[in-house]
C-alpha cells in the first residue's frame, strides 16, 4: 500500500493504482475522456492533468501516472482549470457542434466537460472536419467528424474483443480512426466500441434518432441469450425496449456484450409475437380467451395422463422460478416425463461431469480465467457460443501472457489470438486429442494421480491414444500435442473451456468425461484460480440442471419422449419455450413425433414451426418482460427484471404454468418470484439465498471455486473417423444463439440466412464464389445453402450453423457429429 | 391637503375624457401586443422542411409537459420531427421552449385569440404550428 495526499486528503491505495484511480476511489473527481476502467491507461486526451508537488514545473496526466509514497497531488487550481479549458478548446476546434441532432447529446463526455468548464468561446480557429459517415454496415454508425481521438474504440477492440477493427491513420490534424484501408466497418459487430465512445462518433444505428438518453428508463437485467449471463441495461421508452445499454460500473462481465446482447433485442418488440392464446378448431388455430385455452390444455393433459401419459419438454431460457413451477406442474399432473431441451442433449453436464467430478457445473468463475497461465479451449466454436467469455480469454492472453491452446476441427477467432496454439484435428476428432493429452500426461509421469479413482482402467483405455497414434488419426502434430500436455501440467493456473448446446449433442458426454479426466490429471479441478468450465448454451441452462428439470427415475427424457410420441406411446406433449422442429437433431423424427402425438401444447413467443403443429398455443413473455433469476454458466444466480409489459394478452411462463397448475388441482400458490425462490432454496440447498440480497454481481452458489465431490476418471470412447472428401459439421454461429435470434433484426442484418462455410481451396476446386447457392447432400438429405468462403475452414471441412429452421441442417444431422457429404453447384 | 386631493382627482378626470382611455373597444378595436409578448407558438419553416431538428430540448424543459415530439430520419438522413404537437390547454406560455431551442426553430407570436369550442382544436399539430 502507498500513502499519498490528494487535495489535502490523506489516502492509502494499492501500489499499482494510478493517481486517477486513487482519487476516484476516494471520492475526488478528476475529469477524464480517454480513461476506461476495463482498458489499460493511455493518456491521450490530457483532460486529467494534475499538479504533483514532487514533479513541479509541468502538469502530470493522472490516469497514466502511478502513485508513489508521499506524493502530494492537487487536482484543481487556476492553472489546471486554464489548461483543461485550453484542451477542450483544442478539441472543439474541429469537433462539429451538432449536439441537437447527435444522439449522444445528454450523455456526451465532451458536452459535459464543455459545460463544466464553461467553454463558451474558442480562441482558436480551424476547419471543421467534413468526413463522410460510414454507412456500409447495418449496426454501427461511424461519424468521424465528432471523434476526439481518445482511442477507446481502438483499444477496446484490441484489448478486450481481440478483433482489431480500428487503428489511427494519418498524422497531425488529419489523424482519424479508420478501419483496414478505410473501407468501412466489417467486423463481428459486438458494439463494444459504441459503448466505449465518449462522444457521438460511434452510435448504434438501430437506435438512430429514436430518443434522448434522459428520456430512457433504464432497467438492469440479464441477457436472455447464452449462458454468459452478462448484465444488460434495457433502454425503455414508452414501454418499448428501444436499445440495450451497458453497465461497466457494477454489471457482470464488466459491461462487455456481444452482437446478440447489444443488438439482438428487437425480437422483444417484434410484430410477430403471439398476443392471444390459439386453439385448434378443425384445421385452424383460432384466437381465443385464456380461460378457454387453459381449460382445453388442462383437460387434454389430464386425459392424456389417464391414458398413455403426458410429457413436458422445456427450453432453457425460463427463469429458475418458472422451472420450479414446471416441476411442480409435472408433480400435480403425476408424470415423470419431464425434461429441458438440454437434459438429453447436454449429456456432458448431466452425466459426464457427474460421473467423474460428482458436480454438474463449472468449477471456477469467469474473472479467474483472466489470471490463468494456460487456457485450453475445446472447439473454436467456444467463442461463437460464448463470445464474452471468449473476450475474457483474450484478456488472459493479451494482458497476462496466458498460453492459449485450442483443440478444434476448424480455425476461428480463438486460433487467431496471439501465441494461440491450435491442435487442428480432423472434424469431430477433438475427443481423440483430449485423450491423447491425458495419455501424454500419464506416459511422461506428469499426471497428478494421487487420490484418483479408476486410474488403471483409464490407462488401459488410453493405450490406443499415444501421441503418435493420435497424430496419425487426427492429423495433429505429435510434438505439439506433447508440448501442449506439458504446458497444461506445468501451469500454475489453468482453465479448460467446453461449451455444450443443442448442435453439439453427439459425443457431448464423452467430451465432458475426457475434459474432466484432463482436469483431474492436471489437478485443475477444484484448484484455487483454475477450473474446468462447462458452459451451457442458453441463459439458464445451468439453472435447469441445478433445479433438476430432468426426468424422474421412471420417466422419459427429451429424446425418449419424442421417440415414444413418434411410436404412438405418448398422448400429450407440453413444449415450453423451445422449437424442437428447428433446433433438435433429427428433424424428421421430431416432426413425426409432433404429428403423431394426439395432444400438443406449445408455449412460445412466436408461432414457431413447432407451434404451428400444436393443438393449443399459449403466448409467453420474453426475458425483458419477467422477474426472476437466471443462473449462468459460472453458477452465478442473477436477478432478471421486467422492463416492459408483454404484448397483448401474453403472460409470463410462470403465470401460465401456475394457472395451469391451479386448473389441474394443484395446491401450491405463490405470491411472486421471491416466494418461489425461497421455496427453491428448500429443495436445492445451494439456492438458499435471500432473493433481495442478490446484488448486481449476483450470487455464485458453491463459492468462487467449486470443489469436486468425486475424483473418478472415466472412459471416453472415441468415435471412428468419418471419411470423405467433404465432411460437414454443424454448430453455432457467432451472431446467433438458438433460434430466437433469428427473429431479431440486429443479428439478422449481419447474418440473414443459413450458409455453408468452406475453405478457399475447396471453393476454388468447386468453382464456387461467396454467395453462390450450393447443394450439400449427405445422409440421404440434400440442402441448398449459400456458400461462405473464408480462411478458417480446413480443406475438406464444411460448416453449417443450426439456427435457421429453413436450412434444415437438423434434418441431415440425426445422431452424428460429422457427416460425409457431396457438394455441387 | 385639499390641493393634494384636487391634484389626484385631476389625474383621474383626465382619463375620463376621450383620447386618454387605456381600454379599447375589443373586438372592434385590437391592441398590438408588445414585441416581447408570448402568444401562440410558431414553428419556423425553412425552404423544404421545418427548422426544428427534433432535439427534444423543448419537451424536456417544458414545465407543463405540453409538447410532444417524435423524431425520425428523413430521406436525406437528417433528423426531423415526425410529430410535433403542443397541447395549448396545458401550455402556460412561459416561453422556456423558445429559450431552450438551439436552432431558433420555435418562436412565440402575438396571437392571443386562442379560445375555441372543441377540446381537439387546442391540439396544435406540426402543420398548424408551421403556418
């Protein structure tokens, strides 16, 4: 700790603090433009100049100067004010004064400072910029005439996002921020630069001219897309979500957001939202009143339960409270056939991790990743499914020189990070590489085998996975594999990252077991500062597992229910917040099941392809319309807050389920989420937290480090390699999450339709250009998809994301992770 | 004392005679208000559009909350008020809107005859305010 005096106030701060941070933390205001909490100090704007007794004769930028013992700092004096005023005058020489039409007006740092320092005249004259605005991209408006060259966008894009879209070009007065060759922005559109910009140079285009900042009602809630659980702030005007703002002061994940969180909100306001319950009369779905619809559903479910049985299948974007109510409903109905979309598909967590580590969650928290020495990411898709954790990995790599190891069948964002080592295997062979890593650890005696069960069996099962054999099968360099294993074993702290989700159903259990083996052999599981992270695809995937939204001992799981329905062995299916036709593997089977089942109830935001087949469709509420809690992939329980009312007569899933429960004769009634959450705490000890005490950072159940209950090595049986000239894999695309984002304008503006991604070499061989329609045939199915040509795909490997129902990718993928296909124009 | 009373009365009587009266025969005769008079608002037009850029400062400053603005983007990519309405029944004619306007797009005219028979007629839309 260091002692210093600022404005006569004695303060003590950590020795790595800067003068600015020391002042800020002690309630002393120093104005800044280019400083941001999550970025490294830069010192571009010179607004934060202060006087230091020991460095007399010049003014010192407080945001870049570290504190020293006995420092005496003055933050305001006549001279300082004069200098700051001059700096503002310099900035205003060429900054266009179009505050009345600038959307930043009202929350603009330059505007505020100009007001604070009463800069009403300018002693300097100069030409105003007259640069064209960047209008080539759909989401971010760049008006460089307003830029003050603080460099925040350049830095956030490099330091946090790791994309590097921007740079300063030209010199002197001509300096400006530009993209490569000044061609306009073409990036992943996370909008981080927009949230960083202190002036109106970077603005969200969908929000253009919509409202003034002071008119917006702000509600902090949790993003409803993936399992990162980022805090999003809804900007609400007239009961409508007009924009998403960020919260880097108290929010989870430092206010970092991706394109889905930042621009994917518009589905909430969509005109396609269901507003009234629909009941099938004859061949048509007819709008009706809630009373009737609920009666029909209750009667139908009761009848089915008395017959061959009813099943309940839920999505993983319900709040914990709603899931609890759904469990309760299953009890009232008397059925054990209950599952969430992940239950069957995400075997990785539900079975794999439970068998090996005895826990069903990530063992660490995301902020710890930043301080690890080695990060092992399984599949490059990790960045695509969980972009904001990807940003944390980027920070670990760039700031703390962590070694990033990627085990993947294709290239991607993570592989491009500095010093990243990619163990590039054939598609679907990541498991072999993980087993290979384990085998190297055992072979070279690097493994920490104390207290591990099942070592002998593992050694036997891994005999086939020597580095050389793995190298021959997967194409990964044997020496690179050995080196990676040594790095993992030698790391002080390490993180193993694995994402799971609907497109990754095959081999998910095996992958989780292999990752868990690796975490046990390296001692990562449960070690302070390290962890194995299993990240769920949806906002509350973890909550669904924690609450046990899973089949009873004698009940059917998701796939089993669909099988039973397809075989005529199930009389009713109640699908809540999921569109299995579009997202589950093996669409033909799902369609058959939904057509065969005599009574189908679907509860959703939109008339999805599943809902179109239903007997009753119940309109539900989105994440922005309900209160409750989500549990993110690091076990953080966070409050979800309603910001806007539901459209029409739509109700929250919780209200609907509770009403149905009452209709079916259920005895439990709750006054609201708080009461339900208290009830959950009685069932699930980890959730015994006071609802009102869940703060902006949430509550991490199990603590920062979750200790494994068991240490049992499991066997991960690898699949045989799929041969073929062209091999197709599926997964998540960065801009989308599940199927909901295909209703949101932001992500759609960037990725509007399904595609098949291929390498340049393949495109050249096939004579295919970007945007051409190609036929991809395999597994007895032919798909017509637009071609996307880039550098990340290895030759012979094709990738098609699963989000779009019209692509029919899940028609082709039934149980396999890789399919040998033919491709033609 | 009498002198003082007589002096005072003389002023009073002076106003009784024609030419010295301050009242006029309204509505036959109308007074011209002072230049600073705050009457009905007017939106200042430009060649092809209104001068207003929909910056929302007037509805923000308005103490009676009688101004409704909705901004939008026109074909040229400029910000303009798609809706601009003043509810005269609520307006207190304080003139803050004029003072707040950064582009001098709103002014107050000398029109003070604002009585009407229908409630709706007190809603001054953009078109009416531009006249």
